[in-house]
């Protein structure tokens, strides 16, 4: 018994809507290949490429155990910390320009493309920091939450970094623990 619907003449797949069959058939006869500029994987449609590219926006966070980021820094972080860097690109020193540049290259997770302009990891992106030294990030954000920041540029960067880190529960778990512990000390 044949299923009702619209059949692809190439692979015999069935669709309930003719429009879905039309989209599907384009995959078989695509003239253009859409190539990911990160991993070189190719796709027959631009929308498939866009969906795929989102995976490259997410940081790879090393876990200590399920749901909990590892606090120890990576070898890459140790190397970067040994060589002091100064951010030369003025884009990252201006919040409006920095945000615009990050949004162009970062998609939905644009905050990960922002560049740190201070400390031992100056010149690295927020994403890089999440991937390489969650411990330093947690200490930095804990101090910021406790004491604030007077320098406007640093305040803007730390606020964006806090917003970005809050998108990743394995990271903020540590910050929330420290803040809760501090609050208990104050109340007790």
C-alpha cells in the first residue's frame, strides 16, 4: 500500500506538503555548494550551512564532572599568561565599536567574540577565556560582583563577560556557589 503524499522521484522519500518536496528536491540538484569557512564542510543550501555554523559559536568548555566546568587552566592559558599582551586594536577599547565588530563575526553568541583588554589574558576573546581558564574568569567575576568597577571600559567589559558566562551553567555554577557562600558569611 502506497503512502499518501508527494514522492521524490530521486530517493522516493514522501512528504505531506508539496512545498517540502520542492525544497527537498533542490538538495538533489543543487548547483551551488555552501562551504563552512571554519571546517570546510559543504552544504547544498545556505540555510543548512547557517544551521551548521551555529555549532562553531559555542565554546568547548572542559568539564570537571557532569554540569561543572573545570577550574584549572589549560596549557594554552599558561602559555598566554607567560607572555604579557597589550591590545593594540582600538576597536576593543570602544564599547560601541567592539559590540558592532563582535556582532558581525559572532552571530547569536557575539559576546564570545569580544576581546579582553586587561589582565593576563589581554587580547584573547571571551570565548577563549571560557575554553581555557574558567577559574580565572570566576575569580574575576566574583570580585566584580562584590566590589564593582569604576573604570567605565572595564565595567562594560566585565558586565558583558558576566552576561556571556551566564549563558553557560557549568561555568556560572562556580560563581553562584562563591556568591552564595559569601552571602552566608555576611548573614551568619
